[in-house]
């Protein structure tokens, strides 16, 4: 019988691993972190994410110590390099909220106060490029990203570059914003969040994105639940952000609700669900930590990789 690669921990067992880690977030801050239709409570932060924060803090501290040992051995004064955390999962599963929450929690630990968040949306090819290549309907699939540019950014970060520029994506216009960039200055920790960040490379790939991660998290849930959350989020956006005339999806705000629901289900069946099954879910067991959510968005169990 093959040895199990993961420790399977129920919620109560995982929660106890918080130890004495203090809660450093208030309800007002949590309101700013929550995603649309994300039912994130203080109890969820305490039971699930404070233990994650404690584990990551221990990993970052060990990494910083190892870097210091290497620099003392080499008698070198080279710049420190950030600890890089990847967060993966389906559309609508809550990975963006997880990334923002971990950014806030990790920044409150004294040894690594500078925590930056990079979303891979900024590395999507512009709409003009996707249309020219005939893959607009594949937006979000691996081939729709400029993976070479993302790897170059991560290599620069891991090399201790004093300044790294990251493209910015607008969900309002559904495109990369030309001329706007996120500028990162030697942070202690970088969180990289995206659909396909744990993807394996092809035979000709010398380096893939996940090669540059020190730790990775996969946010998991049953597909039926994720589909339901996607539909719920789409209808919420239809009544809010899509109302803006400058929104790429403005036309769906004026569409009769039955037609809008049919459209959203079609998007899931033809794009998001296919991407999940073919490209995202197969990377789950490459993560160091898997957060398994139930239908109510609450994490019900945690899997921690042994090796």
C-alpha cells in the first residue's frame, strides 16, 4: 500500500493548531477583505486561517534563517529574496478572498511586515491578442496567459531585484489596463493568486510558475457548489457592477433574468467548468495545503502535504 502524501485534518483538529496566535483583524477589516457572496466570518478566520497564518509564519522564519546562513557562509551582502506563496483554485471558489486574508494576516507578524499580492489576471493576454488568435472563448485557460512574462516577474522577485513591475487587470473593462502597473519593492512575502499557477509544464518548459513557489495552497470545493457560487456571484454583479455603462458586461444588466441565468450557466458549461476539470483540478495534489470547503463556504477539512 502506498504511503499517504497528505495528513487529513478535520476542522477541530486544524483549529487547535492555532495555538496562541492572536486575532489581529476586526470586523471592519474583514468586510473589506470579503469577496462577493463570500460568507467569511470571524470564526472562520480564527478556526482556519489563523492556523494557516501560523504555519506560514514558521515557514517564512525558517526560510529567512536559511538565507541568512547562506549569506554568512558566502560573506555576501546580497539583497534578501521574498518567500513566495501560490494560491490556486477554480473561478468563484474564494481563492481571491483567501489571498487577501492571508496577506492581511501575514503582514501582522513582526518578522515579515511587507507582504505583496500579485494576481495572475494581469498576465492574461489583452482582448485584442486573444481575438486575433481566435481564443477569446478560452480566456482563463492556460494558453490565454503570458506565462513567460509571469515567470520573468517571479524570477526577478526571487533574484532580489530592487523594483519589479506587474501589469494590472480591470474586471470592469475585462482587460489588462495599458500603462498601469503595480510596483513591488523587495517585499518579505509575495502571494501569487490565480487559476493555473500550479500547472505542470510541457516537455520544452525549463521552468514553470510553481517552480518559484516556496509554498502553495489550493482552495477546493465540490463542482456543484462552485457552480452555484458562480451563478450567485454573476447575478449579484448583474445588479451592481454590470449596471455601469463602461462595464464589459453591461449588456447583461439589461437582459431578462431568465436569459441572464441561461447565459451564466452556458459560461460555466463551456468555459469555467471545462477549465476546472481539464486544467485546474488536476493540479490540486501539487499543493502543500488544500482547504476543502462545504456548500456554506466554510472550510470543513484541511489536507497538509507531508513531503
